[in-house]
């Protein structure tokens, strides 16, 4: 199995850190007072076609044009750490005695042979100053700089170094606004240089295609304004920015490394088309192996007016969505695989209030066809909270329209709620029912199981075992899930669930309504 992880690209000279896929960000978005520039519109974007020959001086010219607008960012933050003795068991006695098994020959302190550590207070956490480095680029002569959210999140001090100046010349900056869902942040110089600042130019990231030349400029491992060249390797790669939330990013093979975070990815005209964010590492090296990711510039550019106001406002309808199984199109009465399958509905959310159910397929939102899950997410988050939106769904093979009043996304509350949900329960009774073709073993819900899973009812069938190589495992079914329905038919116990699953032909898809952690979910599973 390939051992890989995604590493964010800021450099930590004191404490080196790498972050696994699926980082959970639960930060407040309203973080600073409005600035005088809050009404400034997004900078212009050049959408002219990219064409022309590549010459020997092309990349030299790009570096010369764009480097002056690229800055190095140094941050300081405070991190709480435990006393070193905690790693050796804590408690009475000093570290020397507990490590070597004899009293400290110097004596003197509690536990040094005089009192055995009785009365010693519990060790207190201490604060450690952690320095990190990243990159940014100037978008406004007034001193506004774009960078990654993870570069400045939690920083108590932000210092910026400019191109061509002495290494020890730094300017203080402050966070104006930041957005975890695009890993972007806008900072402003609070100290201004005595010369006019350059501005980077914006290209059109939607024009980029696999094979297009790109250049990255950044501060990898502290080497300021390092230039590397590569191509766009892929488009719309899913990148986890929060629990169950993803951003669609550009993939590039241009060499980017820790310290490149927040730096620009440029097209052959020297215009920014992405902001470098993360790389995949192989577990043995922290640096570049040829797979890097950048937030598309259009995504960040569209947010700039809100970043400058200090608050990001997004819509939310309260559903989790998934892919439509290929062989379920005809069974579910769909015309094609376009649309978004509703896997779960948040209790009390906008979709729940409108009557949406797990298993519904959303085929249109606000009058526009929904071609994919990503398209639905983009449409919903772009909707102003409080707006009533018609949503076209397919349920039981029939189309219908429901009206959803869009909520405002509170990322901190959403992430907190998902983390606080309980785990799954244990196994059930002595005579479970085994399903053929699905890899599931089911049991009735006994009072003991109901108590373990905190269930209000004993109706349904609890999953007590899943074959790791089965369709159930591939669909995400797990032990402790409670099957409430098979298709549209409620099941009262394991025998009823087994009977309905047995009716599904080989190669057919069963739509299961499952209760997990107090929330109903819809999970399609194809029978072998």
C-alpha cells in the first residue's frame, strides 16, 4: 500500500510539522475590524487566450516580472507544551531519579532523596514560541498580500520581507481576513516601505489545462524567491480543507517544498493562476516528489471583497452528498448519472425543514441542472443566506420540487458538531443473520445494544460484522450501523432486513437507510 500524505508547505525552523490528509479547521471567520479598503473590488483578470512560442528567455522574463511582488513571511505563535518530565511518567521525584532509578546526587529539590516527591504539584503546561515561514504575493500597492490561511492562523506576530531588500529588513503585518475553506488569507502591512510596492497580475485559472507551463516562486526551506518550472498535471483535484469538506485544486509538478505555502503559481505571461498550498510526500521525505497542489486564482480572487471586509459569508442547506452508483440509474428512475445523491440530512437544517430525505437525488438547484456533487456545493455556498431556492429532486423514481431557505454556514459549529458525535456500538446477540452477496452480518437490536448505541427504538437491524473485502466495506458500511430501511421499505429486525436484501439480484443496487451516530444516512450498496 502506498504510504503517502499531504504536507502543507510552510516551514517550521523550530518545530517541524506535517499535516495529514483531512485536516480539520474550525476557525472563526469574523476576525478583524473592517479596513479602509473593504469596498475595493477584486483586481482585474486577464482572460485572453494563452498562446505563443516558448523561447530561451521566457521563464527568465517571468521570474524578472513577478519576483518583485513575491514576499517572504515569517510568523511567531505560542504553543502550549508539557514539562519534559511528563514524557517519563510525571508524578513525584525528579527526572534524574525516575530515569536512572537513583536519587539526584546534587539533591536539593523535591524528590531528590528528601521527601520522595511528596507534596509536589502537578506539572504545568508551558508556552513555547514557534517560528514558521511561508510566502505571499502583493495584490495592491496599499500593502495587501495574499497567502495561505495555514501560514498565518494563530500567529501572534507576522513579519514580511520584500524582494531586493536586506534580509534583516522586515515589516510588520496583520491579518485582515482569512478563509479555511480555500486555505486563503489576506494580510496588510502595518509598516509601509518608503517606495511604491509592485502588484502581481491575475490570469484566468479556468483557462489552464494539463500540459500548460507554469512557474512557482516561493521561500522553500528559507531560500528566498526560489524559482521552479513545471506543468499543470491535473485539474479539479479534491483537497480536504475541513471535515467532510473539500476544495477543488490544481495539480502541478513544479518543484514546491515547505516554505512555498502561499506563493504564486504563474502562467507563461507571469500572471498568477494559483496559490501553492500543499504537496504529497511519500513518508520518507518532507520535500517535493512531483505532486503539488494550488488553490485556483479565480477561487481566491472572487473572495477578495469578503476577505477585505474580514468576514466570509456562505450558504448551507445541511446535506451530505455522494456519487450516484453507475448501475442504479435505471433502478432509481434517473435519466443519467448527473446530479447529487443525498447521503444524509442534518436534523433541523434547511433541507430537513424543506422535507428532503436521505436517498433523494438533487438534479437541479435554483433552476439550473446539477451535473455533479462539486457543482451543487459551489452553487449552495455562493447563495446568500435567507434566500428561498427551488430544488428539483428525484424520489422513488418521481421528480418533485421543494423550496429550501438557505442557512448561513457556520464552519466552527459544523465541525464541532461532527467531532462531538459518539462512536459506533458493539456486537449484538448470539444468532446474527448473514447476508449473501453483501458481506454483512446483521443482528436484532437488544436492550443492551440499544443502550450502547443510545437508540430510542429497537426497530431495525444492527450491523455486527463486515467482510473487509465485501461490497458493504467498499460502500462504507461499518459495525454499529443500524439499517432502518432497505429501499423504501422499513425493516423491524435482522430477519426482515435479510429478506429484503435477498430480493436484490446479483449486480443490483440496494439503497440502505442507515442510522449512524444519531443521524440517518443513505448508503447505496451493489450486490455481488
